[in-house]
C-alpha cells in the first residue's frame, strides 16, 4: 500500500492505496490504519483499495471544522468524490463502520455494497460498550483481542514502551487521533444511527468476531435487525481487532458482496 | 498580598484500605462510601471553618467545583458560597470557580455569580476553570477535543451578559439564545475580577494577559515543582510587554502550622498522609482524556498534575512531602521562611491556603489556621510594597454593606400604610 494525499474542501487527506480490481473504500477504526495492515493487503489482491485517514490520524493534518456526525459523514463522501470512486464497495471497521453506515443511510442511492466490520454506532443499555477513552494502554489487548498476548505484541510491534520519547510520541498521536474520534465516540459511541439505518439500500454484510469484548456480538444482531437483508458472518477466534486477527476470513466475507 | 483560606471539602471517612479496594477517588468512586447522614455534620463543619477564617482576617475564603469526587464534595460551589456570603462580612468570596463549559446555557453562571456579588455586597472573585478532565469529560460527558472551544464561547457569552446593558442575541456554536438579558447583574463594574486556573498551556497565559485576568496554578505538588511552570508564565508576560505584577498570578499551597516543627508532624502527618495517599488516588485513565489538552501543551512536556510522581505518593513520607515542598509545615517561623521563598520565587500575590487537609478534624484545623493568621500572615503582608495599590485582580465591595440577620425578631407594631 502506498501513502498519498488528496485535497478536499476542508483539509488535504492522506490515504493508502493499492491493488487492482473493483474500487473498495476502507474506513479505519479509532486505532487508525497503517500501510502494513494485513486486511488491506488481503483485499488488495482482488480490489483497488483506498483507505483514507480521518484528519488527525497518522501524519495527516487535523481539521477543526469536522465536529459532529454529519460533518464526518459528508467529509468522507467528499473524500470518495475527490478520489473519483463511483459506487465503491464501502467497508468500515468499528468507528469506520459507524461512518460507513451513516454514509449509506444519508446517500442510499450511492452505495450498493456495504461491509460493516464490528461497527460502532448503536447503544444498548443492557450491554454498555467499554469506555475506550479511559482505558489504559496496558488494558487494551484484553479488550481488543481474542488472544491478548499476541494482540499486545501486534500493538507494540517491538517498540520500547518505557522509552520517554516513544511515550511523548504516543501521547501526541493519541491526543490527535482519539481526540478526533471522541467527537463521534465520546462519551457514548452513539449519534442517532439507529433512527437512520432503515434508509440503507445496499447489499450489506455484517462481520463480527465471536469474542469481541469491546462491541459484543449482541450488537451484530441489533444491526442485522435494522438493516434490511443484511447477512451476518460470525468469525471464531477473533476479538474486536478482527482485521488483524483474522484478515483472511474478513476479506472472504467481504468477497460475498461480489 | 491576598491570602485566601481554601477548603477542598474532602470526605473524611475513606477507609484505611481505600487504595487497595478502589481504583479511583474520582469519577467511579464507590457510592456506598458516602454517608448522607454523616455529611450533614461534615458540610456544616467545613462551612464553619471557612467562616472562622473570615473572623481571623484572611482576605478571602475559597471554594471550588468537583464532581463525583471523594476529596471535593462540592459539585456546586455556588451553594456553599451563598451560605458564606450571608454568614461573613469582610472576606472576598473566592469561587475558583465554575466550570463554565458545563453550564447550559452558561448564562446561568453570569446570573448566579451576579447573585453572589449582590448578596455579598460586591465581594465576589470569579473563577472560570476549563475543569479537570475527570470532571468535564468523564463525569459531565463533554467531548474532550471540543471542550476548549465550548469554554471560550461560554466565556465570551458570560462577559457580554455582564457588560451589555441591552438585550442581545447570541448565535454561538454551542449556545443559541435570542434574548440574553441577565437580571440581576453584578455590583462590581465592569464585572467581578476573574481568576483562571491553568496547567501550563501558553494559550491560557495569553488568555489571562489579554483580558487582565489572574492566572492561578492550583497544584497539590507544592511550590518547588511549580517553578518551571510559573517561569513559563512570567516569561510570556514579559514577552507580551505587560507589567509583572504578582497579582497577575495565584498559587495553591498546602500549609500546616504548629508551635514547633515536631508538633506539626505529630499533629498533621496522619491527615497529610490521608490526603496524598487516599484523596489523590485517581485512576490514571481518567487523568487526561485524549484531546482534552492541546497538542502544544503535551509537546511542552507538561504532564497532568494528576499524574502521580514516579512510584506514587504512597512512598512519600512526611519528610519527603515537606522537604519537596508539597506541604509547607512547621513552626510559624519555618512556615514564614518557606512562604517567603514561595512568594518571591513564584512572584505570586494571591495565595490559596489549603489549610484543611484530608481528614483533619476541626480543632486541629482551627489551631493551624489561627497560628497562620496571627504569626505568619502579618509578616508576609508587605512582600510587594511597590504593587500595594494594584487592585485590578481583587474584588471591590460596596463601602456600606448590610449585615445578614439584622431584622428585629418580630414586628414592633402594625405597619403604617403609606399615605
């Protein structure tokens, strides 16, 4: 995958691009996405993949003008437009799934194929979603992965977490990224999507890890109930970071959209 | 010098194993640890202590706002301040302050502060904190990266509400109001003095300088650790070419006075220990929601003051806490010397004296307070003779003020209707 820049009305947007085939837009979760992401690699074997970064993620410029759900939704449509993608397969993970679902609800005639991977956006009082923002880094692997030990290794990727320079960089990146994500996820990751899901016309596949502890599978059923004709693919031995833990299985599930 | 006697109002009944059994004193503290019936006495004793400080000649008595917090049972400081305004007659009522991004609409703050100013006869000093991340984000649900924008708007609205003499429309991003027209308005003109608690961001330095507000550093880690931050402030003041009046700044300091240094340790060490080990036991996940502080502030390396020192407070002994300046404690002469170092070193004219510490009982608190007022404060009064007439950062009460409760016990006779 190659990191590139496209201009939009608000800010220059960084995006990853790779592969050949039908257009596929991938929207990342609150943790961001990098060029060595295994799901993007799997998808790029059969698709032309573009994965725009939300402003503030990675090395991209922040954007003060994007404040609420509608801003995020329309901004991401602006990005798709600027990239010249026509009716791409729209894929979103977690926060990206929330944005993708909103995009498909707001402009139902422009999305015919939609894949939502453990999307945020709904709230069930009986199954409160953990507060990601107050979760300490060392608590993350248990929350995000089926196999916390392997997950911890993936998250730190060999970096020295005790190094003060790393810590400073980490704090700044966290403030930029989760600061931006907080605009639609804090303190409760719900911005009225439930009332708009009925508008979605796309052929939709929902992809969920059986051991997702952040957004438990009960939410998969809530989405399935609200999106007409949605198909649910449950994947064993996968947590919320299913994109890292079972990239091949996720790519195959997305492949069902044709 | 302006000395304000401050009470954080800690809950004094946190159990001995609080640290072991609870992850945080703040945000998700165990409901069952609060006993409403006991709080009746706690609240009234704490208010009595604030009133006692007024009788001893402190310039101000201070309250602040925290939510879901075991060391600050004062979610509404204005309620306490209203009681103090009635029962005291001289001290400034220092409300430090109202977290203005949390009031909806913030006109509420303009109104309540106006009421306090009117009831107290112009004794209000108004504080506008952004609020800690625990209070503002985790308890009150404000989106971290939009909190400052919302705060700024609230500030602009409050100042306009205080200073406009005609109804106006306010079309903000967070507040849409067609008829802003507060009634009552404050006695002090153009508005009560404003103090801004800050934690080291350049934006806040400039905000204070631009508006002639006093910058307050409210830390629990003492004056020695505050030096770098306050140096940053004064450097900025100099760069901006304004005067370096010490009243442009305030500092909070834990202070315990006894007849001797030994007596201070014997009397106060358990309560200091209670405060630093139980009350400051904040789950680090709540200290700093991502997006709450600006990138610039993080890059300057100013970590949250709620991040405990490496190794935690538990390892700090009385000796550590006093030598490192977290706490200024000892005989009147020891305290005087150290206070002088603090005042000169930080160049601060406003001292917020944290004299009730942790689970300190009223008698010890009164003892310490009285010694400070009688044997320390008078010797520190004239630290900045050149700036003695700088009244920009303090309240201006009415010359003639009424006393609360001055009605006769019963009407003397039937009122005579006016002709």
